[in-house]
C-alpha cells in the first residue's frame, strides 16, 4: 500500500527541506504558527504537530516566548549536498509531475480565474506585492484564491499537495528566490486579462506560464543536480481522503467496484463480514462499519441472520438515506471528482491516442457496451482507459483515485430515467467515440468525451440539488469562450 502523508507531515517536510537548503539559517526564526495556519489553510493544531516534529528531529528550538528558531547549523558544502540529495531522490517524480501538470491543472486554473470575482482578483493582485513573505507561502495563497473559486475541496487538496511536492521546494532555494522575485509575474497579466474578459488570451498565458515553470525545473536539474539518487526514489502520492485512518471508505469503494464488475451480483449476497475481513486484512469492526455505510448509500441491505443483499439499480435510489451527513459528503465527493474529470479528460484522452494498445482496448470496450446495451458504461469505461494507459504515472494514479471516488454516485444511477431513456441518451456518444477512435481523430474524441463529462456534472449537481444537497450546484462550471 502506498504511503500517503498526513497534512502535518507535508508541512513538516517543507520546513525541514527549507532548513536543509539554508533558506532558514542557524538561529533564524521560523514563521509564526498562526501565519502558517493562515497561509496553508490548515488548522493551528496541524501546524503545532508539524513544528513539534521539527523540534523532536532537532531542526528547531521551540518556546512559547521566543517561538521557533533553527537549531542546526550547516556548512556550505553540507547545504549543497542536502540540495543535491533532496532533488535527486525526487527527480523522476518531479519530471513526471511537470509533464502531468498541464493536462491535469491548466484547464482548472483557467476556469478558476474565469470564475474569480473582483474581490478575489484584487486579493491576488495584493499578494503579488508582498516581498517580505517567502514565495512558496504566497503561492499557496494564490492556489486557494484561484482554484478555490471552483468550490472543489478535492481539487484544492490535490493541487495543494502537488505544488508542495514539486514547486515549493524550488521556490525555497535561496539562490532562486531573487530570480523569481525579479521576473515578470505572469499572474498580474492573468488578472488583467480576467478583467478584460479576454479568455483566449488568458488560456494562452496560463499554458505559457506552465511551460516556463517546466523549462525552469528542467534547466535546474540539468545544471545543478548531478548526483545519482543515494537511496530509494521518493514518489508523489495523493489520496482522495484527508486522513489515512478513513479505511472504511477505501473498503466501501473496493466492494462497490466488485459490484460494478459483477464479482458481487445484484440480487445476490456479499461474503460474510468475517470472510471480507480476512480477505481485505481489516478488522470485522471496520467491515461492519463499512456495511452500515453501504446500506445507507443504498448499495446493499443487511438482513439479520441472512446476510448483506446487493440491491438493484432501481432499488438503490429508493433505499439511499440522503439525510445522513456521511452520505451527503460522499455524494459531494462524487460530484467534485466529476468536475475534475470533466476539466481534464479532454487533454488526458488525447495523450493515450499514441498508445496502440490503449486505442484497441478502448474500441473493444465500447463494442462490448454496444453489444450488451449498457451504454451508460461509456463514461467509466473511457475514463478507465486513461487510468491504465496515460503516459505519465501521476495522471494514471490520480485518475485511478478519481474513478474510485466516482463509485460513490451509486444511488444516482437510476435517476437518468428508464432503461430506454438511458440508452437513447448515451448511444450517440458511444458511436461518436468509436468513430473517432477508428479515424484517429483525437480532437473530436477529446471534445466528445469532455461534453459528456460536463453533462454528467450538470446532471448530478441538478439531481443532488433536488435532494437538498445544494452545495453541489456551486460545482457547475459555465463554459464559454476558449
């Protein structure tokens, strides 16, 4: 199982790296905890835990009166070795993230800036003129303001962690700080273009900015990092959930995936809690909590003395307890995942077109869907191709996580209407995608898949609003101009 870091560990890692880089020298004060809490939009307790870990590891002294100060002194040669070690261990992951960032986040940044109101743009402009704050701390606030306008906590967590992994360390290097501060800030150009409503110019600037960042990181590795990794390479990991302790959610998704794939047949029974616990290597208490969650979701119904029954698509909507806070939150996760997939699927779908195996498997799956009259499966089947064949590991991992989150939409499946109406709507999409794959028309393929995902997003938000989960409507994106 991949190691997913808690929030305090991510913040600890950044400050530890900054001390080892010499960003903060011996006896230099670290930022106040309250400021860090504000900049990173995390709780004060999270920052306290990170600072306590820094103290335990010997990086800082920490007192109520004086605050935090660097307790370790490095010589120049040690600082250089620290920098080489840190970046050499992360080279493969950083290079992969650089190539993934455009397809994953550029469109989201564009939509986020388009959705930003005058107050957000003014605040962004104000942040550009704060020379006393280190660049990484300014940038995390940029992220909150730009992507925050899309009202998607899942997206914010993803971008926040990606930034802290691959951009923040570069922005923390003492030798690079002046260069970043003296360069023309493209964000000011973006703000101006937003005020002018020049969306085409905004897109070009967003794309150009990402290319410049990638170019700068490539140059840094070529010029500065000559050391071979001295240990096991460090990978980028992201989890859809904020705490690694939420294992019942992961187990629920595994069971929902088993239902979707037919391992657990509808109108049949799940294995006993004891068997599930043994197979998944979790406690029976965790399994019982998970089954309670699936019962509330409407995926299953537990009968005392009999077992846990897998409900049909029609019955799942009737049995779902939409009043339960945990179910409402999971359904919001579902819509947030849809929003991310809608904004990214076009670029990511194009990237798999170069893979002959991916194209052939995609065509096979669409043909199977046609032959079995399950046209609504076109969404999941198409996105799963990206999770399997995208050229970058980062995209594959993130899409795998997002597709798992999509399974929380289980009780919404029958809300599209009768089987005839469902097939009537999705059938044209299946045909167009198949035809695009046959013709190798990647632009048409990307546009069609994107249109379908944005429809799914609008539909899900509308249905959840009818069920009094009104936060979902804030995730709808107005698409105009490109």
